[in-house]
C-alpha cells in the first residue's frame, strides 16, 4: 500500500507492506509490516497490527524525535521488530496508548525513549524485547533505550497458556509472558500483573543476582561482557506468599521469576531438576537419618 500521507479510518485489511510518508490511523489496519518515512499517529480506538516488523520515522535525523504517538485506547500489536527511527537516530514513542505482544509472538521494540504513559503489555506466551542488545554490525554503539517512570509494563495473566518457546523459554516449565530488558537502559517503569510463570529476562549478564527485595520492589545486577556491573531497580508488587528469585532461560540469560516463599512437597511428588538452575528442596530444619538428629537444611 504505497502512499505519501495516509489518513485511514474504518477497517483496512491490506496484508501487504505499508510504505508511506506519514500515517494517521483512526480505525483498524492489518498489514504484513512496512516502512513509514515520517511519524505514525494512532488516534483513540485505533488498532494497527503487523506481522513482520514495522519501521516508523525511518528518515529521522536526530535522536528523540517523536516517531510513534499512541492516543488513549489505541493499540499497536505485532511480531518482529518495531523500530522508532533508524540506526543513527533513535526515536521517541509516546502514549498513553498500548503496545502489545500477543501470545506466541515475540515483539522487539527499538527506540531511544518510551514516555507519555505508554502501556507495554505482554499476553501469556508472548515476549516483548525492550531495546536492541548488540551494536549495529558490531561497530556502531546504539542509543540506550530510556523507559521513564510514566510507563507501565503489564503481564496480562497466564491462565491455561502455552509457555514461552525458543531461546527465551524458561527452564521450569511455567506458562506466562516475558519482558526482555536488554543493554544498559535507563529503566524507571512500573511492572503490574507480575505472577508465577511470568519472567523478566536480562541477557548478557553473568553473576546475576536479586537483592533488596521488598513487597513493592527489588534490585537485580550482573556483569556485562565488558566487565562492567549493570544494575536495575524493578518496581513491581510481589504477590503474597512469593518472592523473586534468579535463574536462567533456555539460552542461559539471567531471569527473574517468582517462587513460593516456603516450599511444600506433596506425597508421591516427582522432583525435576534443570541444568544450571539451583532448586532448593527445603528450608529451615530437616531430620538426618539414621542418626535421627535435626540439622539445618541448605
């Protein structure tokens, strides 16, 4: 669907590549993907769905120019990479509308800044990757993604869901969604709906750990490939009876997930183990046989 300035309403079932100077959408647009040279504006109630990546404000010349504007009630959903700007000028995404990763899909969001109350939502079995995790062609350092304090990252529940598959799959077989927080970002967003089965993934960090845990926040840190310590403070309500724990995904990346604060083992239970994942089976005191004396469980 080639064009210069596209102003669309109603329902547009294109299923091809969108190519335009600018795009203003007030209805529903379903497309394979595309490149928009200038900014994209989704008005209230608009839906833009793409299946193979979308670049907005591709001709941007400066960092942090507005590339994507999402009005209240607007939703952008899809798979592949959503790029705001280009390799030399990282653009701005502003809300208060929603970017959604659907179940079974991986959506990477590459930008310089996400602000304006934008909602970032992940459905069960979906993955949203926030920022590129490597330099372009191994030469150019990309602009780190800033997620400011107005942004909300929401897990949408995991009832009856198929677990995340591929490299970001968990090692414990839980069903839920995943946010992947890459590189050294300026991260101040708030996470809602964090529940057992959901994952926060931090690629490329060794010695990964979680600390300073409270009921409303926790911190994580690890050492990157350059030997620098990277740390994040995560603002998220922790469900009663659970605590955040550090593990790894199928690729060995650091993962934060929720585990029961106090373990329980049922009669006849089958206990599984995953390579590289510490899984303590008890807490406090247990009995040592045949000596019949109590000892601390480690």
